[in-house]
C-alpha cells in the first residue's frame, strides 16, 4: 500500500523538493500535501509546480495562541490522512498535544549530529566547539525538541576557514541525500539507520 506523505515547510523547501523528487517509480510513498506556516514560503510554489497540493496556515494570525494554530494544523493534516509527516525546514516548535496523535509517524531533519546542538545556530556552535566534523540528522519527532530516535545521519569534515554559512552550504546537499534515503526505508518499515559520509 503506497504510504501518503505530508511535508511541512517554512521557507525555500529544498529538502521538500528532494523528498518529493525521490518519491517516484517503485518508491513506497507519494507526497499528498505540502503545508507551510508561512504563506510566502518559496517552497509552496515549487510544490505546486511539481503538481503537489499545497496549503498555508499562517501561524502569525493566531498570535500567541499556539494551541489554536496546532489544532488547525492537525485538522488540515487529518483531512489528507498522511501515513508519514516530514518536517523539512519547518521552523515552528510543535507541542506535545499536537505530536501525540501523530507520534511515530513524524520525521524531522536537523542540521547537526544529534545529540549535539539541539535547537538553533547549530553551525556556529559546531565551529565554536572546534568540532572536526559536522552534519545532519533525521530523527523521529517527539515532544522533546530535536530528541527523538535517530533514523539517519550524514557527516562531513569541518574545513579550515569554515564559517556558519559555508558549513550550511556544504551540508545542504548531504541533507538532500540523507532525508530521501531515510524516508524510503521508513516508508518500507525498515528502521535500520542510514549513515552517510560526505
Ligand atoms: C536546512 O538547513 C535544514 O537543515 C533546516 O532548515 C534549512 C532550510 O531547509 N531544517 P529547506 O531548504 O527549507 O528545506
């Protein structure tokens, strides 16, 4: 049975594009919705251009009422009955009440080698720490931020003279390789971790 995948974005959606482009042929999943918390997210036009249904729920219209935003988000997802939800550059923290009904079916990509550097500014923190390597992690989403079971990681060396920007630029292609590889296994109920070295 083909798995239905909803992808949540907040910006350009390069990871969403990589995921959507991977779901062809004998791939066990297909994208059914790309949804953004920002109506101006560039990824929405990219998804539309790929023939994927899109939706925007502007979190700013809910003010500080996170629960109201998450309730509308839940209903929008429930309407398309996803088997898997991929957070891909989605910049809103989702609370336990939202995660609960979907737990075990939500994936996220985080730009660090978790458990290092949960949260923001991961590239700068890796540089400040003098790490020899940096990378990205795909993990299952739980109520604890950037803390769920790891499904895959991609590593790369930190080079002399690297800045947060050069790390982010070199990391993005690894993200675009890792996330589709993890999704393909996850959609086939294969939870063996994907480990890539860039
Ligand atoms: C990427 O660095 C990703 O690691 C982080 O958001 C950034 C932008 O992702 N989660 P995208 O281009 O919007 O997919």
